[in-house]
């Protein structure tokens, strides 16, 4: 089993943390990292804006940010340590409403998206082929999550 730590630092959304942890474990299993170490932080827009500004020089809230421990110097020291996924539940709720989806649907999708980034998938810096590869993997894994966790 993976080591998954989830910290909820927001108060607007009700979230079943045990179920979210099960979803994270399912994602890691499907992606071939059943014993990986993962941290998930749930925050509001104000906090994710600070993180986005301080670490990525983008002074605005966003839906999800990933900090991979598999990149850069020392990445091979602890290969099971995947990194951190930070999700703004406020942005997720807005995005879900705009798309006509449930909050849980959006939250679980962002969790998957963030974990894929930790595992080296990249839709922003690596060109169209890599973006398409990431999107295909998202569709494949999210179809499993939708069935198992009854996401609508």
C-alpha cells in the first residue's frame, strides 16, 4: 500500500477524506506505483494563489499544482517519493458548476491530473504529443474512477 497523506486546510467543501485516499490509492495502483508516497493538500483560492505566486511566479489562483520529487537533483535518492498535489477546492467547485459536473467529479479528476504530473506527464511544456499522451491516460484512468466511485 502507498503512503498517502491528505491534509484538509479549507472549510467550504465537505470532503470524505477516506474515500479520497482510496481514490488516490486506486490511481497509484493503475499507474504502476502502488507503494508510492504522496501528499495531498486541499486549500482555498487564497492559499493556492500564494503557492502559485511564491513557487511558480503566477499571481492567481489555479485548480491544481503538483510538486514532483522525481525531478531535479536528487530525484533518484528515494524513487518511491512521488511528491505533493495541492488542490483548490474553491476553484474546483466553480469549475464543476460551470461544466455541470459534481464537485466530487472535479476533485477526483484534479487529483488524477496532479498525480500524472508527479509521474512525469506534462501538457504544458512538452508539446502536443505529450499533451495528447497525458489526455489519453487521464481518460483511461478517470473512466475507472468514475465507475468505481460513481462520479457524475
